[in-house]
DNA sequence: CGGGGTTCCTGGCCGC
DNA sequence: TGCGGCCAGGAACCCC
C-alpha cells in the first residue's frame, strides 16, 4: 500500500512530466471519492508536492486564485501517463493535457481519493488537515517527537497510523520501524529514549525504502509502471512465522485495534 | 474532543 | 475445476 516512500517515488516521477502542462478536459468515476477530479480542468500545473501520503498538485488558473488537486492513492491507486487512454475498468479519473497526453488515475479497490480545493484549504480532508510533521523535517527531534507521541494514550502503532505524530507512515513501515527500534506495537507510553530510537528507525526505514523506489507487495507501481524493490528488504512486515533476523525467535502476528501487527515477541517485549 | 467502531471495495487465496 | 467465504487495509464518518 502506498506510504511515504511510494508516494514520494510517484511524486518525483510525475513532477517533470506535469509541471507546465495545462489540463484541458477530464472525467471521473461517479463515486464521491473521485467526482471532483474534473474540477482541475482549465488550470496549469505549477508544482507537484507531497505531504505524508497525499500528493498535492498546485494548480494555476487562467484567472482567479490558485487551487490544489489532491490525490491519495489509498491501497491500490496509481497515476500513469498515456498518449491514448485504453479502455480500463479500473480507471477512476482522467485528465487530458494540452499536448495530447493524459494523466490517468487507476484504482482497483477504490480506497483512493481525489479532491480539488482552494490552495491550502484542507478542511475537507481531516487527516491531511491535522497531519503531523514530515519525518525528515529537521525541526523534528527526539524531544518534539516524544511530545507528539505523548499526546495520545492509544497504542503507539495505532497512533502512528493516525498520521498525527508523524506523516506518511502506514502498516508496513510502522511494523518495520517498531521492529527496528524494539518497541512493542501495543505500547501505550513511549519514553524519551524509545521515542529517539523510534524516530531514528522511522527515518532509516523510510529512507531505505525510498532508495529502492518503495515496496511492491502486489499492486504498487511507479508512474512508468515499474515495481519498487524494497519488498525484498523487509525484516518484519509480512514475515509472521519466520525467524526474527536479530534474535531468531519466531515473529508473530496479532490484530491490534482492527489492524494486523507483526512483531518479535522477544525483541519487542511489552 | 479523544477515542472507538463501521464502512467502503475487490482480487487473491484457502478449503472443500 | 468451481465456488463460497474470508481477508487486507487508509481514512472518512458517525456516535458517545
């Protein structure tokens, strides 16, 4: 599922393909999750940015104020360029560009989302509106992260997935970082020392995944259709029943707060 | 307002 | 071989 490294991989590929292009027409699947897509028509792409797992495409209108095309890839969403969009039952949105190309949003499971808003107005996307700092923000240090973690009494894994203490972490990289920092996903209080370890682990795990163009378990594809390769480097996620690479104990899986967590019962003792 | 539960979706996989 | 049943999972949404 696309998390920060996957979305950043898409953003980096998309940016040179889209900046400067003008959107001349568009259509979308009728679901409310995608129906705003055509509202981007008539605008030029000024920049392609990212916050957490959200792609933010800055739009410059012919006249009037700036807008923002926001795309969340959900679980199975992908963005691709096409010279002539072939028939695809999973196409959820299409934008025609002034040079004849098309930007296509494909999403089998429809967990993705598209919004067009006034620039910077994220009130219609509560998670984006309340999004925590970017993991690589230099202003984020152990003390600040510890304070953010302490703002909730929920399990640390659940809190991470809420996007509030830090942006862009989903199930894969949460499990990986908790394994690496030897913190149990169900921990409800994480002190300064463990906050420091967790922040370091998150940064390491995300940076390594980004270097390998993200993790493709099944669906994730970059803009040009290639797979990421980080799936070969996972230590914990999806490895339930296999030995822990650090201590040899068998990794276990448990559902915590309706979400599967894999962890090492020895290294990540409660 | 934090927190808990529900819902949206469909391909892939499992067991019979 | 075919098929019913189940699962994954981000974030909006609703309710207390």
